[in-house]
C-alpha cells in the first residue's frame, strides 16, 4: 500500500494569471493600447528591477514594495526613453492595467464550490499596494476568501519561504495541509520547498481536477480509506 497522504484542507490561489487571463495576454492588450511593443516594455521594467537590486524579477520593485507606484512609473518611462527612444505615459498604470480585464469565471466558480465543501480558500499574491483597490473591485473577497495574504502587507513575497509560513499560520494549518495554485512554476516550487503542495495553473479544468484529487484523498482518509 502507498503511504497515506496528508489531507489538503487549505487552497491558496494566486491572482494574476489564475483568477485572470494569462499575464502575457493582459500585457499584449495593455501594450496595444499604450502603443509600445510588449518586449520593449518588459525590457524597461527589467532594467528598473536590476537598478533596484532585484535582478530580473520584474515586479519585485512594486510588490514589497521597493518603490512607490509613481516612482516606478517614472523610472520605467525613463528606461523606455533611454534604451529604446520611446516616450510613453505610464501614469495611473494600475487603473489602465485592470481596465476591461475579465475574471476567470470557471476558476472562481470552482473556488466557491470548494469553499462550500469546507475547504479553506485563501488568496496568496505578490501584489503592489497601489493595485489593491482594483483587484478587489474585480474579485470581491467577501464570501470567497477566508484569508488574504499579499506581499506588500507581509513584507515578503513568493517564492520566499517566509510568505508560505505566514499563510499557513493564517489558515491555522500545517504546511502539508496547504496547496498553492499559481501560474508560475517558480512559485509552485517555492511552495513545495516550504512543505506545501504546488499546482501549476495551466487551465481551470486541469487545476480543478488536481485539487479534487487532493481533497478526495483527505475525504478518503477521514472515512478510513486511502490507497
């Protein structure tokens, strides 16, 4: 017989790329409105991150944060002008980023269903403070999330082990009872290093099926079953 698997009791979902369309698709739409090629904007963001000592992690300057939203916008504008000769206006970036951004309704429906079944549902996201109002308007947390852990409030971010420790404590669960659903493999790997399960999100159907397996294991164990 295979060893018993610890029941998963807490599901923590990422926001961008999971509760929303893929980030690359959102970037393409945003850049089309801005009139700047996506690769060019990403290169400017990467340069700002390197200048802040955060390497190639594009969002690190905003997520904890190292820069205010306004300072980051000005720096990215300067990088675009300096390295690409493009002058762009990035003011009010969060509102423009979230404009017309749809929600992944099948995954939202799956989260509501799991919560009704007694699974703890949390949001665990690397989120800039200036984006807070906008994501809450798109996905109201009341009645969906039992807890919300955001990098800018925690002072740490995925894939660092500390944010997973904080989230598990917030849920009142052991690490092995928690699972992260995230569109980035590096964040899933960070969760697994912290003792969690990690499910890389490639679509609502496959993620829902995998979470169903993990929750079903817990149900089987509670009933005295198991593989």
